[in-house]
C-alpha cells in the first residue's frame, strides 16, 4: 500500500496513516487502501483488535487540498475516484461524488473488530471525523483537533453530523463545528471526545495494553456482537429493539462452545479457551432490523429537492 500501513501481530492489527511527509493528509488512494485494509482485517480471524494511528508527528491533517482552491472541482471530476462513487445527476454541471471520508467511516462503523484510535498528533477535518466511529480514543499531549469545515466554506463530512453529537453533548458538538477552531487534547478530554491523554511516548503502549486486555480475555464473537448491537442501538426507536436483538444473541451464544467453556472455566477457576471465530461463527442477531444502504437514487432525489428549494440554483458548477 502507498498511503496506509497494516501490520498484524499476536491478535492486534495496527493500521497507520503513512504519509508523514504530508502530515498524513487524506487522499483518494488512502480512501481505497483504508477500505481494502479494513476488509482484510474483518476477513482475518487472527485479528481480535485494531489500533488506528498515524506515522510521524501527525495523526491525519485532513483532506489533501493539493494547494488549489479548485481542489473540490478536481475531486469531483478526478479519474482516480474509486469505482461506484461518482454519479451523473440530471441538471448538474459536474458529477456528484460520494464523500470519501464517509465511505471509510461507514466501513469502520460496520467493522466486526473493536477499534482503538491512538491519536498521536494533529487530527483535523477528516482526520478528526474519522476517529468518531472508533470505540475508544486515546490522545497524545501533542494531539490537536479541529472540525474546521465552516472555516473553509464546506460542511461537516464523514457522517460526523450523526456521530459527533453521540460522542459529546450537542452544545459541544455545535460549538466545535460552528467555530471551526482547533483545540488541544486537554479540552478533548474534558468534553469526552477522548478517554485519556498520555505523554507522547506513552500513547501507543497504552493503546496496545488496552488492545491486549480485549484480545486476551474476551470471546471474539461476543465482542463482535456487542459492538454491532451497541452502535446500532444508538439509532433504535425503542429499547424493545435492543431487547429483541439481545434475546436472539443470548440464546444463540448461550449454547455456543465459547459459552460452554466460559462457564466451565469460571467454575474450575481457570482461563477459558474461546474457539469460535469471526467472521465464521457470528450470527446475525440484527437480521430483523436491516441497516439501510447508500442508494444513488436517493442522492439524485436529494439534489433535485435542494435545487427546487433554492429557486433552481442547486449546486451546479461547484
């Protein structure tokens, strides 16, 4: 891979932004490689936990704008766009392109392995929003965060208008987005964006210690199901949705090999041996509540509605 590095060792996958000379700025190549790496991680039963971090002095400094005020025009017409992400929409001068950071965040959201973000330096723009679907965020004292979109004339992306108000209180999310200011690790800690702040040389050891605790002590299939249910229940309309999914899960897992040995190990005062694997042995406890998928037809309808609501000007020629 060009812009991403992936290493797997003893149950832990380390996924790194690997453009340290450009502060790990986000590119089309990085988008494609991140999704490819996440697919590989999900397919590998040896991986129990993921640590996401950056090489060099930054985590991810946001989208690579290529020193051009026409960066987004070029982005929408680039022939490097991943397949299935660019769509012609009637009445628009330029094709519409799916938000690349959003594609990565949706893949992170659907990942079947826990994700720990070890934020080693500046995390700005997509570098900040890409941390939001991670399960635990740890930060170096050198970390800086910024949801800077308003200061560049854009809007929040990478599904952050869904994630950010679920991670921190709404008024905090609104203040950070409205002002677009860059803030430090201590404010991120005080407001709940990160779990802990560490000295620079202590960040990765802390992330790996947490990853090790998960990898060594928990049943991978159970952890996968817990991740799926916890995230999906954020959007459930009623707790009975959780009750239904949990009922399916506890019945199916209760008769599994993992649960059998987990109970025996408790009674015998020994460590359990969990043999069920991800993805092979994961039941779909949310089958009755299917997740929606991106539909290009919805994109076209939304653009048409936007154009109609703004007197016909739409977003043509952006």
